């Protein structure tokens, strides 16, 4: 972790302030050029490839072979593609309200050679068309901050619970709202020279729109299921709410994980290691040894 990052994290830790939430200007992401920028950073050779790989790895033990898994607000499916590849014996349904994102998602899945996923158009606050208790697992990555308010957040978690079997698994990850505008700007702009202006703006908007950790935890608790909660240490830059793991990764999956990790560029492996250590000091270890 850089000295700059540490400086901001310590100030964040010491701050007593609470920043007000500023909802996303684009709730459902319909803008093609901003969507393109978002898709690019999460793609195989994008700036955030390590982050998508990290969450795919954390999600893998929550999913069992034969599961039917709903990815709420899947966006361009960068996350979904990796998870589907790591859990080839499960079937995935990616849902999003943006037609443009679903078009991108179809391309991502086809390019990655994913055969165990389908895409549907839908609103995460009202999962109409998805039956009660029909999913073995529900995931939602970096999308809850796209909801307009706490009522929509509660509705989404209520719907997630409705479609999920009572012994099902879940994994929700999102930013936690930081306390300082300076820390928000730091994260959004740290790699400014390597990312498009559209993405820098999108990143800053996301940080501002994040729910607080307590708001997220209260909403997840409404599901009435046991859950584990983790945050990056010193500051809740990112927060994970998950069910207990439902399987131990078998040898074949671990080999695949190692292969996928080996395919990340060195700089991405370094980012992965640094991020994994940051989350580990917040309590969330990796499900298998990688470095
Ligand atoms: C920041 S993206 C995250 C996408 C993906 N989960 C990922 O990790 O890359 C947020 C997504 O939420 C979608 N979205 C926003 N509001 C929604 C709603 N009410 N129902 C379904 N999708 C929604 C947006 O269209 C966008 O694709």
C-alpha cells in the first residue's frame, strides 16, 4: 500500500465526520460511453481485473455444484463471467435494468466462452418473474450504491431473500461510504493517468453514492439469515456481507484459480496481493493459498 493511501486511511480512521450520501446521477447505467469506460476497467486486461478476480475467488466457495445463482445488477458481466468460469457446474442468471449493459454482458460472456449463464432484464427492487425460493445463491457486486435510497435498498434485500432458498448462499459487496471527501477523491483519482476521465468521474460518483456500513448491515439483517460481515481495515472502502462458505474448493477448482491468477499481468498480481492483505487485516482471508 502506498504512503499516500496510508495517509488517507489514517485520516479516515481519525475522522469523526459523516459525509451525506449523494445518489448516483446514473442509477440504471444507460450511457454508452460511460458504460464502455466501466466495462473496460473491469475487463481481462483492465485496471480493475485484480478486483474482479478477487471477488470471483471469494464467491466460489459460496456456490455449490448444481446451484442456480442470481447475479443482481450484473452490469457488463465482467464479474459474472469469472464466477461462471470458476463454478462451471452451476447455472447463472445475470439480471440488469440497462439494455446497454445487457448487450455488453452478452459480448463479455461470449468472449469468455461462458456457457452456463443467461441474461435477463429486470429491476433489482422488484424481481418479478423470479419465483420464491428458486435460487440457491444470490450475489450482488458493486451495485447497491446505484439504488436511489434506503427504501430501495430494503426492497432489494427483501427481494433477494424472497427468491433465495432458506439454506442458500449469498455474497454482497460494495463500497462503504467514507468519511472524508479527500479520501473519496484519492481513491477515484489515484490512477487517473491510467484510466479514462469518464471512469474517474464514475468512480467518484460511486464513492459519494455509497451507503454507510451500518445502512448496508441493517438492510442485510432484514433478510433474517446468518451472515458474516467484513470491511477493508482502517476504512470501510469496501464491505462484504456473505453467508458462510458452502463448499471447500476442490483440487480442480484450485488449479483453475492458480491458472487464472497466473494469467494476470504482474502489476495486477501485485494489486491483488495488496488488496487481499488489506481485506485480510479486516478479517476476510482467501479461500485458498495463492501467494
Ligand atoms: C456499477 S455497475 C456494477 C455491475 C457489476 N455487478 C459489476 O460488479 O461490475 C451497477 C449496475 O447496476 C445496474 N442497476 C442500477 N439500478 C438497477 C436496478 N434498479 N435494477 C437492476 N439493475 C440496476 C446498472 O445498470 C449497472 O449495470
